[in-house]
C-alpha cells in the first residue's frame, strides 16, 4: 500500500513538473526591443505599380509586416521568428536541410525561399496553400515551428508590446490587433519580397553583354539540350525566361524508388500525386542550398549528378524524365556542361534583394 502511494505521488509530481515547464515556456516575459525604422514609409509598392491607387496604405501595412516577420514574440517561447527559417542573406531560405523551430525541434521539409510568391501560384512543397496571407499563419500554430497552440491568444500578446501601437494605427487606422490584420500585414510584406534584379533579369531586358560565353552556353544547355526550362518555366531568349517554376507544377523527379514523403499526394489523396513536389522558382538558386524538399543535395553539382545518372524509376516519375521504354533517362551531362549550367544558374542571383534595407531586420541589436 505504501509503495502504491509513493507511486501515485511520483506520477502527480511528474504531471506538475510537465505542466509547470509548459506554463513557463508559454508565459516567459516579453522581451524588450527597440526598432530601427525609417522616418518615412518604405516603398514596397511604388506608385507606378498595379497598386498605385493605395500604395501608401500598402506600404504602411508592409512595414508592419516587416516587424512581425522578424519578431520572435510570434512564437510561444519568444525565441523563433519567421526570419529564423527565412534569412535575408540566404535569399529568404535557410542553409540547412531542416530548420530549427520551437524548442529546438526540426521541420519536416527544407525551407523554401519566400520571394516572388505573388506570382507563384500554390505554396509550400505540397501546395497546401495558395494565399500568402494564409501561408504566413501556418507556421505560427505549427507545434514544430512556432508552437502557438491557440492563435486567438496572439493578438493580446502582441498588443502588450508598445511598439505595435503606432504601427497598427498607421497600417489600419487604429491600434486593434487581430489575427486577420496580422496575416494581412505579413502577407503584404512577404508579397513585396521579389528577386527581379539578377543578371538574368538584365539579360532578358536586352542587355546581353552581362553574360559570359560560358554562361550563354549554360543557358542554351538548360533551355534546349536538357530541356530543364520545360519544368522550370524558363524558355525563350531576350524578353522571356522567368524560371519561376510554373506556379502550379508538382512533379516526381525520381528521387527515390519508393516514397518516404508523399508530397502533393498527402494533400490531395490522389495516388498519381504521390511523390510529387512543387517546382521551385530558380531565382537565387545558387544561394539557397541545400536542395530538394528534404535538402538531400548540398550543391548544384550534386543536383546535376542526379539528373545526369541517378534518376530513379519511381511510380509517378514525370514522362519527360523517361526514355522511350519508360525507364529513367540517363542525361550523362559532361563535366564541362555542368560547369556551364552552374555558371548560368549563378546569373539568377539577385544580390540587391539580399541587402535591401527595407527587407532587413528592423530590431536594433541589444
């Protein structure tokens, strides 16, 4: 009887400890913070754009979104922000296979770069969202990423931070903090992040002198000989060739014979979608390693090795990666050709975006 009582007490003590740890994690004191925002509104949406009629309002909302994007108070333990997995210096991607989120847990898939999303169609590797505002809220309530168990508690938490008072007033006319406003501001900021000033962009505008002979060779190989552009929405010469990924394209590229991750199929429940993943925008691809949904390839050279001779005969392998007999193709890309293709892919890097102050962390370092 005495042993049973001790056992019950031990279990109760354990429950109390677990509850206390959880309670302390979710109620850690709010961090003090000071902002470094410009005196005038950042121009995320210039007046000469489609949004010219309300660009001033959009810029104020985007400025609020920028603060939210970098604010670790959006996580349960005040330690993880959107920027934790999407770093400006890395073209708003991460440089590890799986990002570290709430309480050190790792994400299920590699972090896709958040740029050019306004024209990207479906979102995430499996396309489970097609609205950037909704995309912004997904990580908040994910137990691995930011850990907020009840999204309805977040407005009150952020409302207690003094610097949000003026930001919400400027963005929405009053200081009321709501989940709709949080998602709208984050989405407006994320939509503004775009890579449009790479050497490829300059080439497409007619400045052909920005490419070396090796880069031109790589573009030709990418567009025609190996037909990579048919999946990556490239194609064309001057004035064409966005390499944006095709928006709604989900493909099985033969990474494995059988699927450890069902990808798009996990969302749709359709067997022919199993093992298919979103075709990513290639802007800044040289900066966003590692590659694939699971970050298995550390370099562009490894990616080309896959297409050269490692494509697997997976059930839903894209027809463009099969030969006339239905087997995986062997591209047999030469070392010289790999060098040229990688040189071309480097021309898609937009260094301006990665250093632009209006996309940077607005919090002053303590």
